[in-house]
C-alpha cells in the first residue's frame, strides 16, 4: 500500500530543547500500525489493528520535537480501525515528521516516520 508500517517498535522521547530520540520499546498487545499514504499531501490515514477496546493518542512531531498534531482515538473491539489525521490550520511544510502512537492505558508507544510532500 506504499505506507510505513509499525513492525519495528520504537518510542519517541522528547526533552525540552533537545532532538527527539528513538529507543526500542514493546507494545504489550502487539497491535499493528500503519500510516498511509506515505508520502502524504494533506491528510494521513492511520490504521490500527488491535482487536481490543483501547484508546490511543496520535501525536505528530517535527524532527525538532514540536507537536503539530495531537488527538485521542478509540479502536473499539473491531480488529481494524482507520483514523484520519487532518492538519487543518497547521499547514505543515514539506519534510520528515514522526507519528507517535501511544496506548493510553499502558503508556506504551510506537513511532512511524512520515513524509509530507
């Protein structure tokens, strides 16, 4: 599908005034994630394969750690849920960004690199 997948599990750590750092992590329930299209123009779809009633926080960071989008989404008991990241009013410039998907209940995180056309 041309999108990035979340098979390599990562955590994004952002400290004030520092670059985001990627570190290995493990998402307990082994939920699957993908983001597409990647490269995106306006909106980005985030697919979550969970099969559990969970709430995730979707956060998009610039590579310098600035948050440009944050939203909580619920997956419900369905195996597959798709959520659209709308950048209304933000107008991100072309370049690389990091999409962090965090399980609200467990605090576990995964990061996918995304590219704005």
